[in-house]
């Protein structure tokens, strides 16, 4: 028998019950509560879905002095199953199938004609029915004769019975709180592999109750394991795959009689650029704890220890972060934290100590032992170049040492499931080598072969250089580089070759970068920002070819690289980063250049556009520097600041040749919110225009009347219908050039198509002859709008605000007013304050970028986005405005505001 804890989810089944929230607010301030007789019947009461089937025992917990313990009924799916006339409580009320919907209603029995007591699940009070039961459901009780109101509780206990299994109803599967419906394919669960090679699939844990098949759905349908839960801690090796391959896993259910043979799809969280965690549901309780799988790049066994600095180049007077990295034979990071445990040590030779000191966790010194790694990487280490200033380039050497401590976890194969050899035909299960990393400190030319040496300590001298040339790139600026082979000028014998990075300055008529005589077999890399997942620089292998209405991402010639200044923070050493290049045919042939991201002086290219739009007045009539604002948030988000300014140009009112704090009501979106799938939530929110006293423009803070600069119109202060507002301001919603109704191009009521149909009808002879067809079509459209759009216009909620024109409803999703009561919630109009709006723009923009890489919590690679820089950002803007030309329009405007250095400085 399958037994798991019950978790109940309370769902309100009638939107009108949300009005109780407002009544509760009035109770808090001392007013009496009342309930309309419309909501007194049991069919209107909210209830609870049983996440598991079984016997249910209930025991009312309310005060008998207020409500008799017999004055209640229990209903199942609208049918009474038990009344409260019981002598013994608690009582077993019956055995119910999984996902049964139980409802509780209360009433006075004597006299029969007395009014009911209305109640609902209290969204303000705390309620929980958690794993293991008993749980308490808290209800808000409101008498129809407004005497008082109070909270009551019903204690419920469940004896689970897996034979009562049932599929969740569609209402549960559609619940926005459910992260994913496991019974349909999940596009966010398709992993885009960032690196070529083989990948490990590690079965990390399960609840032990399943016996499902683990399968690949892509790139090729393949069964990996049968009875997968029996292989927890086993590891599968799949591939090799090329970079960009789509990898998708699923279960074939064998653990549920209801779901037998059905594909089940997981929730996926990307935990690093090349690692994902998948959680599977193989039953019908939607707890997603039945099987947990990790997918990760199968890097080689760690062979040596490498030293990396956060910037790659150390300048006199600088302090830089240093990391000790275990790497494989190809120099790739090989995470040992999962399988092996090591301690690291580092020492500076006497000959180089005069140039500076090491610092570990704030303590200076020349040598440190027993550095404990974090996920295989030695952290907390710095080098301070605070000694003698070198006359020229000086090579520093460090003695690195890794001491094997022990094995943490090793892959295993379950009894009776001995795998075939790695090369056996048809074998997908390959046993991971239990061999611990015997040495971690060998030079790259002394790689471990098939017979690794014994466990011990091996010393490596790892060199870094002090005093290299540096380059500058502005935040948001693009540069192209090419690597060329030349003799090392520091080699006395002039025999040693190096790769030198050159800036590309030649372009053809399409904008393609050109550079002759460069190496083609090279690979590039940049260091990561300390403690961050993304790099100060973005590097990629695509360039943008701009066309009239689109941008095409074209591949660079082999050996060329594109660099974009992506992050910038005032006074931070993280603004400096190394660009590395290494020959793929001769690994000892490499070069590097320190690149520092600097702040632009301004965002305006006068060769492209003659108006800078660099300053404005904010809502308080204070002077606001637009360039500084865009640079600040561009540096935080990792988006070019000119793109933010281009979006402001697209969205803001531009009266007076400046971006103005703006207000715009969205009538068609308002109607969609009010009649869409989230209509209940929309009606529940504060600031809802009701037209009724004492607050016709909605509960909560009043419309701020002290905003001194709002364009092009001030906020409406009186209730009107959607139709009345839209028709009175028709010039804002009608594009006379494109002959379209702005913002109404999708959905069942496409007003643009309706207008065109009226026009066609005139030409077909179905309308009055002698009238202007355009005028007549518009008047017919007005009639339709007046008949349909009769709701009060939610001019506060269905409106966009600020320099970037963010919808209030969008800001709510990003956390605006989250957790606040009606009395403390900020008014929607306060989004017109750039200090309030821009942090939510940052959150929204960052989340939409992550969606391009698998999900809102995905890690964004620091290089080589599959679709390229412009196309990826353009696609991310679809969440801001789904019009297909929106992203291109933003980028076209952004070209007007290309970052510029200080005059005479580059």
C-alpha cells in the first residue's frame, strides 16, 4: 500500500466570496459585519480537496457557547453526507476518494426558518493542513444578522488508503500555485546542453515506493532504466552530444493503476550552467518527491590543480580574488566535491614574496595549509600586490598542493544489475569510476594515464603575470578580437610563440568584422565575477546583421570573438576581467588581455540621432539624469544601458524632447483581466474602482494629487466605464497610419478585425450608401464597444506607469505590495517614481532573460548564447510586449544612444 502525507489545498469556488476580505478589514477597525443572503447556501461555500484518499475523522473546535457543536453539516461535491447531530465527536465521517472536494456549511436548526450563518475559508487567518495530519482549517464566520464575527476551526485527520487513488480534477491542475502539470509535456524541462561531451544522469533519491521506467524523450526516444527507483545512487552516462543538444527526460509510470504506461514529466531547476535537478511525480498526489535526478556534464577525473585569478592580471596596488580549481586533462573544471574530499595549500616562493602577500579570509601570509574547498573550489583567497612595484612584466609562481582526504560518495550498481562494459553494444549504463583522484597537482604535460600514481601530495608551480597591458570597453559597448600567432618578446632566444589578441577595426558593408592572418583553431574564455554566476564580459561567436525590419544573427569567422561590456559597478575590481585565448591544437600556446569595463560618459550618438534625451524632470519636478539611471540599472541587470534607454524612447511620453513620467490606461487589457482566468484575484485586489461611496476609486491609498509632472494626462479621478474612457480618448487607442486599434490585436474580440469587417461590409453594399466608410466603420465599432465594455474602467490597476511604462499588474507579479495590507499598500500611481519602478523593471527583465535558457530560475551562460546577444534579448522582450516587432523597435532606438567615452578618452 502506498502511504504518503496528506496536504489539502483550499480553493474558493465563488469569486463573490472575496468580498469577505473587505468585510474582515472593516471588522478590524470596529465596524459590524454583514453577509448577503445570496451567499448563504452550502453550494457557495469553499472547501478542501483531499490530496489523498482515505478515512476522514473530523472534530469541530469552535466555542460551544457561540455555536452548538451540532449546528453544522458536511457536504461532498454539493451533496450533504453528514450532519452535526452526533453524540460522539470526533467522528469518522466516511471514506473518500483521492481529490474529493469536502465542503463545510453551518446553520441554525431551530427554528428552521432562521437565517443561515455564512462562512468561508479565511484568507487573512492562518490555515494549514500539512503532512501527517491532524490539520486545522480556519473559517471566517459572519452572521446575516450583524451581531459579530469570529474564527472557527475544524480539526481533520486522515487514514490514507492508496486504493482510493484518483486523478486530480482540472481545476487543481490549472491552479497557478501548481508549478507544473506532470501529465503534459513541460517545455521548461528540456535542457539545452551548453557544452559538448557526455553527461551524467545521477539518481540521487526517491521515496522508495515506485517502480517506473526512466526514459529519454530527446534527442532520441530511449529507455534508460526499468524500475528506476531501485537504482538510487546509480549513474548513467549518455552521449556524447554536441553543444546545443536538447535533452529531455521523463518517467513511464508503473507505480499507479490510474497512470500505468503514461509519460510523466518533471519539474526542472538549473543549478549551474551544466547541472540540472529534476523532480518527478509518478502518482496522483502532485508532491513531486517520487524520484529526484541530477543531470551534469561528465567532466574527466581531476588530474591537476590550477590557480585562477578573478581578473587574470594583477596590477601593482591591486587586490585580486584567487581560486584553486581541480581540472581534468583538458583544463576543464572537474567538480570533486560530490565524490572526493581534498584539502588544498598554497605557498609563494621567496623570490616573489617582495611583490605582495596572500590573504586567506582576511588574514595575510605567504603560505596557507588546509584550505577547505567549497564544491571542489578553494575560495576565500586573495593576492595583494602591495610590495615592490615591478619595472616591467614579472612572473609570479605559486606552489600548489592538493591532499587527498577521503571519498565522499561513489556511484554504485544495485545488486543484480551489473552493467555491461563501457564499450558493450547497446549499453547505456556505464559504471562511474570509483577511483579517487590520486593526484591533484600535476603539470598539464604530465597527465595521468591509465595507471594513475598512488595517493600522495604533488607540488605544482602555477604561474601568473604582473603588469600586463590592459584594454577598456564601455558598458554596453561591443568590440571584436582576433588571435594571431607571434614570437614572445620576453623570450631572450626569440623562439617561444604566444597568441596575441588584436582588436578588429575593419568591417564590410553589412557590418561583418574582418581580420586577416588570425588563428582559427582557438577557444576563448573569461573569468567569472567573484561570487556571481555571470561574467563582467559577455563573449560570443555571432554578430548582428541589421535589416529593415529584423536582425539576423550571423556566425563570426572562425577565430574571431565578440566582446560586450555587460556588468559595471562603481569602484569594483570586478569590472576588470581577463579574456583568454588558447590554441586547440597546441594547448601550451595561449594569450590573454585584461579588459576593464568602464562607465560611459553619455548615451547618445549624434551621428545617428540629433536629440540626446539625457535629462528630464521626475514626478517631483526634480532634475533626473536619464543616462545615469540607465547606466546604473544596465550595470546591475547585465543589459546594455542603451537598450534600456531605447525602451524608454519606445514607451515614454516625449513632450518637450525628454522622457516624461507617464500614465496610460489599457482598456482592452482591463477587460481581459476582469473576465479572464484570474478574474477573482483581479476583483479582490485593492484600488478596484467600484463607483460606490465612500471610496468610488477603490479601497487603499487615494490617488496621489501631489505628482507635479505626469504626461500626457493626469490620473483619472472619477469612475467611468471602459467604453466611455476608450471612446473619449480614442486618439490614444487608434493608430491612424496603420488603421489598427492599439493593444487589441489578439483574442476573441479583435477590434481591429471587427473594424475592418465593418469596412468590408460597406464596400460589399451592406451599409448605408453615401457615408464615409471609415467614419461609418468607426461609429459601428463605437456601438459595439458601448454594448460590451460596460464594466467600470479600472483606471488605477489596468494602467502602465513611469519612464518604462510598467503595468501595475506586472509590478504586482514582481513583488510590488507583496504581503502588505490594504491600508499599507502603495498606490499604483507611485510606480511613476523611478526609484520605485526601476527595481521592479530589473527583476522583470532579469527573469525574462532567464526564461530564454529554460526557466525563470535558470542560470544565464556568460558566453555563446545559442541565439546570439540581440536575438536573445529581443525574444525576452516578448514578455514585456508580445507584438513581433517590439524587440526590433527597441534595438533600433537603442542605436541612437550608443555609449560614448569622455571626450578624447577611449
